[in-house]
């Protein structure tokens, strides 16, 4: 028997022609054919009604859920190519829920090029019962897949998880993990994904990507939370805003915001990554007791991987609050192939709770190339402890270029060689030359001299380790000479 649905015209105008429209009336759920508007199936179990609509939709069909609460006792198994669009319909598990995920797409065959699948406009409340809000477990994907404008909350493991999946847009979702969930967006062996303008709150990771690549992350807002903000008993429950681990193809992060976390970004054992226009605030807000410091300290950016080629630019980093740690580091890197850090603003690193504060700590366990330029550091407070602006050290060689910065207490180890370097040398009274150890990777091809006195100077004996600054007439007082050299 056909049934007249309220607001039919508005629904169909928004969704196009839905294969099925699912709605609730009292304790009953109904699946109406989207063309004939006749009810084909009804039941008190929302799971069976939604699954009927999915299973009976044609290829590339759409199931539309009207605004209501849909209590399910098992996973909604969404067929490949079938879209599910809601009028902010709330899907939530019963206490006897049997599945892992609220919506599960798994073991689907690859669908042909040009196909699309959309999950949109749903309010998925896992209630701390389901592990995942949405999970996809595809082997291949060559169509177009979009998860957008959903609210997902209280999943115990991940709000959205992709396994072996690609060509996916995850856009404009709100994921609320609180103190229950672990990961907002979880990418496992997945690539070619565009993840943008999502709001992620709570959890241990905002976005975690393992073994994938070709990810583009744009404009995401990640705000971490903690179980206990008490300095007496607090333990770390959330830690990293974005972590990329073992990726083989380029990853781009643009305009993301990360707030209120111990570690903002971790890049480990991958390859190419560009971090541009990121705003990171209140990083290092870690509540360990002073007698039990966090052994990993706090990092804004952590880099470790012999093959990583990272560009970090046009980024603002704000530090905040007190934390009991043995060290505090804006950027810590122990292994990289190439690292470029340019145009950074760093505000308020410190607290006198730390004995060893480091802005940039680069301890090379593998050889790499480092470029730094345009670094502005501002500390509005008066600190009694030493702040090291830059430490370059470690057992492996670093080839470096250090440009403009205002970092305090720069310490350069013997393992560092430069492509460009500058300094000052002094020709002593009564002498006509001084030898300069240029610390370049090889003999310089260009050397510029500026004497601070009325003498003529030039360069002789240029080698891989040094050069001489020479004058024709010995000065009667010491004269400084500024020098600049590059390979």
C-alpha cells in the first residue's frame, strides 16, 4: 500500500531520485520505494529496514534516511556504489549491538571508473559501544567516494577508518571522540585521499596515516582533550594531532590547525611531505606529575626517517601553559634525507619547570641536508632556565644552510658542514693574515669580505677546510673582518 510522505517534494529535490526513502513513525521503521513512494518493507528493527533498502537498491542507487533516531543491533553493511544520505538522521546502537562499526563497507569488488558513492548528512552515535563510526575495507577503488557533513561521536577506536582504500574525499565532518575514542581519521594502507575541513575533538590521534601516501590534508581543525586536568594525578590520554608513518608517496598538509595537544605532528619512516600554512597552538599541554615526567617530552613536530624529505613553511607555533617535563622541543629530528624549515613564527616556548628547553633540537643519527631561514622566536615571559634556540649535533654528518633567525644560544656540533656560512675574523695588530676555518662541505666558490677598518684585504690558500684573509700592511690595532662564503 502506498503512503504519502511529508515534505516529499523537498526531500526529492535535495537528493534527486532516491532508490529508497527510510523513515520512522512511532516504533516502526519503513522503507519506501523512491519512485513509486510505496512502502515495500517495514519492521521494528531499523537494521533490517535500512539493510533492505541497501540490498534492493539498483547499482549506484541512493538510500535516503529521514530525520529520526534509528536504533540498530548490527552493522549497516553498505554495498559498494550505494550512497547513503541522511536528513541528519541519528544512527545509534542498541545495548545488544553485535558489530564493530555502525556503517561497514568491506570486501567490495573494485567498482568501475566514473562511479561514485556518498555518505552524507548522518549523525552516527557509537555510544562507546561500536569501535568505528564508518569503516571501509576495499582492496581497490577507482571511482569517487565521499564522506561528508556527518557527525560521528564516541567510537571507541576510530571515527572514520579506511583500510586499503583510496580516491576518497573526507570533507566537513565533525568527529567527537572525547575520552573514549583513539583516532579521529585512521588511514591504514590507504592513499590518494583528500581530507579537508574536518573538526576532530578528543582522542589520542586526530589523523593517523600508516603505510599509504598521496594524501592531501587541508584546513582540518584538531583539538585534543584530556581525561584529567589535575596536576596531581593527571596522565596523558591524548598526544598527537597528525601522525604519518611509513608512507611511500607525497603527502601535503596545508592550512591545518592543531590545538591543545602534547605533540602536534609526527613524521616517521616516510618519504616526501610538505607542511605549509599550519597553525599550532597550546602545544605541550601535558599533565604528568613532576616526580614522574613524560619520558618522551613534548614536541610540536617530530621527524624520524632516513628517507624523509620534508618542507615546513609559513607556519605559526604557539606554546602554552605549564608542564612537568625534562625537555621541551618545538622541532626534534633524529633522521631525515632533506629538511627545509622556512618562515616560522614561534611564540612562548617556555616554562621554568623545564631544565632543558630546546626550540630546534636536531640530533642526526643519519646523514641529511638541512635548510633553515626566516625563523622568528618570541618569548614574552622572563625565564630563569636556559633556552637553546638551535642544537645541531649527533654522530652523523649534516650539510646545513642557516639563514636569518633570532634564535638564542645556537650550538653547532663538529658533525655539521655548511653550504653557506659567515662569521668574523680578527687580524691582530702587527700581523698581515688570519686563517679562517669555514666549516663548509667543500672548498667555497665565493667569498665576500668586509673589513671594519681602513685596510685592504683579500683571500689566499682556499681549501676544503679553511682560507686565509690577507692584508698588505700590518695594522697597528686589531681589525675585524666580516666574511661570507658559499660552496
